[in-house]
């Protein structure tokens, strides 16, 4: 059997001078981080009900829904701040009777302004009742496909847990890298991860895409993915430090990044392929998640090349001390 | 690295084969599945967001339970003082900042009260030898004694409350036991309720919201017919004299107004042996038939015998549903309650009564209900997305590494997916929509280990190594980075599992399983394939 011709994306020994542009990259990263923090503190995030508490229903009306009538009904009910969002049904969507859905679905969200104290007992559930009753009166029968009600007690906890999980993951990863490498590597990796997390939050602030529990999951996955990339480059740096004892550090870093470049690009591309499929075909619930991940793949790849590796220079990685011993084999 | 002993080969192939067997039932129709042997009948458990259903978090109102515990303790203290042979005289016994403060008339009274109060303090859990006491008794001054409910007792009450609530909820929502409910404590004061499939959620919520506290009380006829007393009683705190309380008639009773009744009673919902809804024996209304257990039947017989031609009030959740006249002693321990019921509402009430009263009010603090049609949409979308993702990645691998190594990588990838399905089926873990996202992400990331190895092999070949040597070194050198990279991702996944909740956990599970399986398939299974190919072909150069 004859093998088909091979597509080589890159030359076998690419020598892109990544390290030489580290100052430009650093400036870019610092700017992006400042921008993200500014955005976050001024615009904030568009938190979903997971974190704010509230009620969201997705309904299927008998024909294309009348947005204006729904909005008017919501104002009549006293939910001025309600959000109404028409959504295209996913490809091949069927309704409860098994008929194809040909018109838009409606997603209606309300967040109660005040839900504290005694009056708040069951306020969310009451709001859900009112919403369903009131809508039925003004737009007729509809079918509820999805209901989400999150009380303020729960949303507060979810918020705390979300922040805690990201912080905890960063900490544990720092510990692992520290154990496997040297402290400069651990610190470099965590800086790079913090960079990725901040920029991801920045993008969500910029686009105002709903920030909910699945986005926290995405951020943690980005942490995992970006770290994956960083560890691979670091591993090669460690190996090359032993191999080229005389080579200056910046050059070792550059060779290492280039050695792993084709792998970095290939893996990013296959991951992106899967994620784009998810983004386009996965339906509304996974859009935010796959968007975050797609962004994360870019940022994570960028940061392992332009942030994590140059940081080793800045952190004054010392040769000899850090490179003692044979590579650990398993 | 390229030598595999016969037993090792058998083990690897055996693992893949068993994985395949475990995964296959998911693709079979239900009939064919039933014919398979036990462990191979299991399929992946679909989460509520995929199969449809309701997920609710119910919060137990623990503060009311603790208040109730204080009231009970105070009643017990008063009773104990009253029954004592040498009765200590009190100025007051009252609740005070979560404790009970008893002020006695004199120092001597307090001296007499101390042993009585200490005797009231019982082991929290009588089945345990070193169980803590229910209360702590402190002499604060000559006349003041403070009784505190111990933390251990509060904890015990909390556990009992949650446990009892779960039992009651199960009997209420699923009296016939065929809904496959999940009811479990979650944290300190919450209960997780999951109802799969298409159910009438509003009806379920109704059953959660009702306490169904039933009790039978004697009516204080003198006060209830006294206009003045009734006027006072209708205002909070609804009391005219000690031990009596005013309750309104329920709306369905239709009588309006209310009655003053003797608050203490021994005939409560706990007395019920059985109840059922049915038609009224004479009129065309509906009634709830009930029968008491033996102890309560005797007590009820005594209570009715002593109070002929008076009324007794049947109170449900703070409202009088009926107050019939006692014509003769009711000794049989059974009877029926009228209360303006319809046949349906009578049956509902009977169901609630049979299930027992909820020990505390429950609030639905989180609800996520997904219609099965939406779940089906999500599954379909997930299948399409993973199919296309898989195909794209496979083509990409062939293009990058040629037919030979591309096929090895893709075999490893397909095996990976099969093993994920097998692991999910075997462990009975739940696949959620984010879980599907985890699988699709794994499809993209799983080839990473193979990419690393192949790139390394390429590099070694380029450096002039022989095929066997290049492959050997390629695998050897890739091992450390592959493990480091995957362990770090695994750490993130595990963190996500322990800190995350609900569907996010489903994502963490599939991601973690995917990572472990991808290391197995890329590092061990694909290596076996490569080694077999090498031994068969002994190539002079590598097609990579």
C-alpha cells in the first residue's frame, strides 16, 4: 500500500525568533490585561441567573411569537427589566408532539430587584407563577420547554464557589508544576494562566455574552488546556537546557518553542475543529461555553509561547541548579 | 518501549474488547439489550437536561424547627415543675436569645428546680453509649437558671428533620414508587430532588409546599360563642386564655369566621394508620376516611366520650377544615372528615396525610426543569457536533501524518470515544449537556498525545535515526511531557468536580475520564499498534 503524500505544515526545523519579540508581546499582554480589568470594573459582566438569582423560561408559542406583545405583557406584570430574546430552534428541533419547530422560540428572563428578607420567601417561585399566568392571558397558550429559577441564597453560593474553584485550580496547578519543575516554572505557568483567565473575563465583559456556571467550567478547562501547552514547552526547555549546555538562555527558549511549535499548532487546530463544530451545532446552551473555549485556545496558545516562556527569563532562571538530574521517566 | 510480552498484549486487547462490549449496549435497541448478560445491559445515564425532568433544591426552614424545639423544651419544663412532688415556684419560664431562662421565686425554689431540670436533659441519641445530653443547665445566679439546647442536640434535630422530610417527600411525590426519584440531602439544610421525565411539575410543587399538619382539637364552646372573647381572639396573638387559641375556618369549608380551641392535643397526623378519599356516604360530596392506630383510637374514644354534645375541630395547616358535633363516643378509631372537598381534593389530602406531615416548611431555592423535547434536541445537536468534530479531526490527522500513522492516531481516537462511553456506562455516571461538550472537547484534545509522539518521531527520524530507533526514542521522550500535561488538566477537572455543582460536574466527569482514556489509548494502545506494524513490515524508512 502506498502512503498518500504528507502535508507538512511547518518546516522540520522552524526558527521563528519568538523570544526576540518578547518585549512587544509583553507590552501587548500588559495592555490587554489593563484593558480587561478596566472593562470588568466599568462595564462588568453580564451575569446569568446562576449568579444573580432570577427566573428564565424558554417557551414555544403556536406560531412565530409576537415580541412586542410579550414585552407589553411583561411591563403589565411589573417586570420592566425583563429580557426577551428570540432564538432560532436548533436544526431538527421537535416540539412536544414530535412536530418540527419552524418558528422562533422565546427566552424570557426576570431578575427580581429585591428578594431579601421575609417577603423574599418563595418570591422567585411566585414570580414564575405570575409570569406564566400573565403571559397566558395576553398571548394565549404556549408550551414551556425550559424553566430555571435560582434563588438568591443559591446564586450567592454559586458565585463564591465559582471564584473559589478557579483560585483553587490555579493553586493546585502551581503546586504540581513546582513539584515537577522549579519554582520559576511554577510561577511562570501560573502567571500565564492568570493572564488567560483575565483576558477571558475581559472578552466576556467586552461582548456582554452571558456569564454563567458553564463559563466557569470553560475557564477551568482553559486553565487545563493552556497549562497543557505550557507544560509541553517547559518540558522541552528543561530537556534542551541539558542538551545545549553552552547555548545562551534566550536561544534555548527559542529553540524549545520552535521544537514544539508544530505540535502546538496541530493540537490547537484539532481542538478548534471540535469546538467550532460545537459552537455552530451545539445549540444555545453550549454557545457561550464553546465561544469561551475557542477564545481560550487562542489565548492559551499565545500565552504559553509569549508569556510563560519569556517569563522564565524575567524570573532569572538559573542554569545548572534547575537542570540537575536526569529527566524523570515513567 | 516497543516490546510487548504476550500477556501484556492480551491485557491491552482484553481491556479494549471489554470496553467495546460495555459501550455497545448504548447503540442497541432496548430489546436486544435485554438479551445481554447483566453488566453489559448498562447504558449511559442521561442527565435531566438531556432526558427532560425537574431538578430542585429545597431548603428546610431550620430556624422554625429550632424555635419549635425551644417551645417544646419550655412546655416540658413547665410540666415537670407542675408534676414535681415538691413543686418549685417560678416567676417565669421564657425563651431568651435562643435559650430558656427560668427565674424562680427564691433561692430555695431554684435549688429544688435544678435536679428537675437536670433530669430533663436526656441523651441525644439513646442508642449511643456516650451520647451528649439534649440540654445544658446553668445556674446563673441564686434565682436564675438557664437551659441551653446543646449543639449536638440541634445537629440531631437537623438530621432528623432532613431525614424525615426526605421520607415524606418521597411518599408524597411518588406514592407508587415508579418515578425513579432522586431525593438526597445536600449540604446542611437542603434537599436535592430530581424527577426524571415529563411530569406535572406544578402538581409536584403543590405537594412540596403543603405541610399537611393535621390535628383534632376540642372546641372551647364557652369562648367560641362569646362575642367579646372572639373579638379579642381574632387579633394576633389569637389568645384569650392560656392554652387556648383561635383558628379560622378554611376557605373550602365555606363557614367563615373561626373557633377558639384547646391548643394541646394528642390526636395529630401521627395517629393516622390510613386514610383515603371517597364519596360521602349520604350526600354527593366527598370525604376523607381515616383510621387511627390503637393508642390514638383509645385516646380519641376517651376524648369524645367526655365531651358529648361539644364540637371538635379538625385543623389542617392552621385552618379548621371541619368542626363536627360529638354525638356519641367514637371508639372504633375510624371515621371521616367532611370539609367541602371535591373527590379530587379529598384524594389529594388523603395522599398527603398518608405520607405524613413535613416537619418543617420547604422553600424551592433552585429549580431547573427541562422538557423532554428540549432534551432530545440537545442530544441530537450533541451527536451531530461530535460526529462532525470527530470526522474533521480524523481527516486532519490523515493529512498531517499520512495514511499509516494517521490511521493509528484515529484508531486510538475512536477507541478513546468507545472507552469513554464504556466508563460512563460502567460507573453509572450521568451524562449532561456540558458532559457532551466535555466529550467533544476531548475529541480535539485526545489526539494531542499522539501528535506529541509523532512529532517527536519525525524529529528523531530527521536527526538520522533508524525507524525502530526513532519510534523507540519518540515514545520514550514523549512520556514525561504527556503525563505532566495530562495530570495538570486532570487536576483542573477534579477541582471542577469537587467545587462545581449540577451539570458542571457532568462536564468534569467526562473530561476527566476522557483524559485518562486518551493517555491509555495514545500511549499504550497506539504504541501496541505501531509496534505490531513495525514487526510485520520492518520498514527501511518511516512514512511520517
